């Protein structure tokens, strides 16, 4: 009996050790704080729970940075990390937070829109837990997240997601996808409360433009584009044509499907006066027929399997030995966002939004993404938040 008890105790200890060994990296990932340095243009910092009380005190609550100009004008909302497996949106949003100075109008920036997804992982796909962006002062570390919120924050998943208010049936996993839960509702599931909070911000603050920044596979047809509903098409088209002519990169316009509900580029426009846009840049890392999902691959976008598929014309974007780097993706998002602001302002002088200080495509290609992130250890007291 003693021997049997000893064996059981040893097995229990071994099991506990394995759980600790496997769980500790995930615990550290979930609690890792990404430092965000407030730039000179940030005038206020809010929480999304101020617009959706059901988020208060939960892991789904997130930070809203406000950059208010000295002159009144238009208002825009920029969102990154709706899908935390597409970090280019978050990286773009952080550049705006650190460098944008609004001369006219007001800019709201939410860099970690689905904060729970940013603390989730994709272990089945072999994704890294973190990635490091090189800078002049070393490197800046970020969490690599998942497309959907963590089940630790919203569980169990329904058998079928029923979209509110249309009752359209969606995949069960879409209940944790904040690009399927718009316009949200105050008493709904946590991710519905997130999108409801953003809708309340848009309505209360009378936001004119809402830009949701994403990335998509090179093998997915809706990539390298601006997705826009009917009310936003004119501004989107002029922005796409202008960046192609002036800056040399492609970003065509895709129509927002009127009968596919839950998406930001559909529901924001249908439930407010704002003009919504969803930006997609190609992320080779997200494609399935690739080599290992390494940080190097995420940064440079180079993969021999995609190159082979490109030669067979199986991709929806041009792809060669140079890959599709992080600089190209973030640079494209910065320029397209700024051009949307400019095109809207040209047509609405009384609601113009004038933003200075944000680099455009060519500058980011030349200097690198990390060039635009300040060293948190040398930032002024009170200017660093961790998210």
C-alpha cells in the first residue's frame, strides 16, 4: 500500500510539474504588459468601459487615447487589434499615439480593441507568443495574440452565434470575434459589450470616420484593400487612387456586403452617422501553406512556398523574393489612414481633420517600423502605460 501511495504521489507531482511547465509561459503571456508611450498629441486617456459599463473591471476593457486639436473639426476613431493575430493594426495605432499631433478636430485611438484576444494564443498553429520589433535603442516586445477573445474571458461558446439584432446565424466561434459582434449590446456577451462601447463612443462623440485596421492572407481575395459600404465608397475610392498614384502601392476598394452582419464596415455605418472603413494589408504569415511560423517570417514576409504559389498565380497580391515586410504593411496602413482623413476633409471643410507628425509609406520603408517607437525607459514620468 505504501508503494502504491508513493507511486500515486510521484505521478501527481509529475503531472503538477508538467502543468506548471506548460502553463507558466501562457500565464506570463497573458499578464505581459506592452508599454505604450503617450506622444505630445495625447490630451486624454479613457477606458472603453466609460461607454459600456458592463466592461468595467473585466479583461475585455481597453484603453482609448484621445488626441484633441486646438481647433474644432472632424472626429475620427482608429482601431487596431480587432484581430490580435493581425498586429499591424496595433502597431499602426501606436505610431499615431506616439507621433500624431492634431491641429484641427479630434482623433480617438484604440490600439488593443479586442484586449482579451491580445492575451490569447494560437498554439495549434505554432504561432510565437511574442515578437520583437528592432529599434535604435534595442527592441520592443509585443504579445502575439489570437483572432478571437480568450475563453478565459468568455465561455462557453454557443452552438451557433445569433447576431444581434438581425438574428443572422454565424459560426459558434464568432461570439468571441469582435468583427462579428457589431453593433453590440450593453447586456450581451463580453465581446458584444466591447463593440457596443465603441458604438456608444461613435454616437456620443459624433465621430465622422471609423477606421478598423486589419490584415489578410495573400491567398484570400479580400486583401490589400479598403472595405467600405455605399456611404463610404467615394472617400475610399479617392484615397485608394491617390495612394497608388502618389505613393506607388496598391489598395483597391471592396464593397461591404449589405447582408453579412456583425462586421465593423457594415454595422457602424448602419447604426450611426459615421463613415466606416476596414483596411486590409497582406500578411504572408497568416497563410496556411508556408514554412514555420517564426518571428523572422512575420517581420520580413518571405516564404519559399508562397513564392512558388505566386509563380503559379495562386495569390491575390504581387509576391516575389522581397516578400511583404512589416514596413510595407504598417506603412500602407499609415498612408491610407491619413489619406482617408484628407479626402474626407476636402469634401467637408467644416469638419476637416488635420493630423501632422505621422510618417507615411516611404518614410517607414526607409526608417523601419521600430524607428517610430520611443524607449519607454527614457520616457518622461507619467507618459508610459502598460496594456
